[in-house]
């Protein structure tokens, strides 16, 4: 019975891809997890304040604040007791005082998944040697560009992204999309930001390759055979407001940002929602000393959960973090909860950022 359930779950995974509607909820949702321990510690409330290499992901317009010849970002995190792994590499380059380009690479994967579809033969015999493993992985490649406009404090940016999703040798997809962003810096203390992800809707074209034996398993377990198809990711709008307040004259400060995610794929379980759009606020607060040490905290994923007695309770996702900055090195840590305070699905996230000046030899050649 146990092995039968494993086969059913395995088959259902592929059917969910093949039979989903053209524009399902939570399509390409791995791109909503977030990158950079600094941002995760703030519960992803960074759209207005983001700058440097990580802006390619959060708000491409923030790349215009890149003031180094090369900005490098690295991150590794693990979820569900290390079962799922999330990796990020980012590069940003300042072209001139007004513009910058960036490249972001993201991989979210579960490796070594048992394939038990061949475990039981036609005579009902179990052969453990027929168990193989496969990887389910999502990849994203973002090419970004940003430029400051003539209006002081205003910058715009955009992403062209390529998405590749693969489930072993059974299913794969390729997708393409565009993001657009804007930032307005009224002063060092007050900043605004806006992003429209998947502006024209991002599509994933799915292709399935199943052998006859696997198709037979799908049929025997009551599952439909998945078909090639197109999956759309509808636009998401994120608005952000950031404010920073110095505390005295010793370099101590407090800052905060409020972001509002507006999804357009119908009603979601958020605190504000309609049948067409849903609104998901998240807040991040930071205390720091001269940008050398920063303590961070935030809340997100506010939603009502129904209890067994039909009563409802409000749950939130808390996050905390700390950041250290020394010369060209930024080291950040976040302790995040991907569920809410009651489920306690905590993860440790570490990210590294290097802000490098142009090599002296190269600078002399340019002169």
C-alpha cells in the first residue's frame, strides 16, 4: 500500500503540470521566494531601497544606484530540512554615472527524488533495483538594465528573463518574460519604488516525454497522461515606500519600508482580496550603526487560517537578520520562517556581496 501511494503522488505531480489551466495561481512561484539575506531579514520589503547587484531581482531600476565597477552577489539557502536548495549568483556593472547592467542566475531544486514507477512489474513483483532518482529544478536567468533620468532622483529599469524548468527526463519547459521597475529618491531619507513583474505575462511552454511503461502506470493509478501545453504567469505589481531616520549624531539610525504586493491571478489567501486582485502587505525595519552593523526584522504572509471550530485567526511570517559591512565586503544572515509562527519551518540564509573597484591596471589603460 505504501508503494502504491508513492506511485500515485509521483504521477499526480506530472498531471498537475500537464492539466493545469493556462494561467494558474502560483505559476513560477520560485521567483517569489527572494534573494539576499538582507532582504529576507526585512521580509522582502526592499523594492524602494534596493541598490546594487541584488536590484536585478528586486527592482531593476535600483541598479542605477550601482557605484562600483563590479558588484557580485552570492546566496545559498535550504528549505524543508535541506530537501530543497536555493542558489543565486548575481553580477552588476556600472557603465557610467547614469546607467548599469546586471545578470542574475537562480536555481531552486530538489535532488535525488525516488522514481518508483517501475518498482512493481506486471506480475506484481517488487524489484528495488528498478528504483532510480531524478531532479526537479527551476532555473531563471535575468538580464537587467537601469538608467537615471533627467528628473533628479528618478530612475527606470527592466529585466528580460529566461526561465527553464525541468523534472528529470519526463518534463521540461522554457519561458520568457519582462519586468519593469521605477525608483524615486526624494532624499537620502525618503525613497519610493514600483515594480511590475511579468509585464506582458510570462509564458512557460511545457513538453512531456513519457515512455509506454510510465504511461501505463499513470493509467493504472487513475491519472490522466499529461499533455504539452502553455502556462502563463500573470502580472504582479509591487509598490514600496522607504524612510530612514538618524538617531543622534553618532551614526545610529532606524529605517523602515512598507511594500504592497498586488497579484492579478484572482483571489488569494491574503488579508485584502477581491475576486480579481489580492493585496499582500509586508513590512521591514532595520537598526544600524554607520552601515557597519545592521539588525533587521520584518513580517509578511499575513493571512487568516480557519480552525476546526470555523473560527479564524491571523497568522504572520516573522523574519530576522543581521548584516556586517567592512570595506568591499557585505556579509548578511537571515533567520526566516517560510510558514508562520505556529508551523516553525525555519531556515538559515547566508549571502555575500562584493563591491569591487576597477582594477588599477585596467584603469591606467583606459587613461
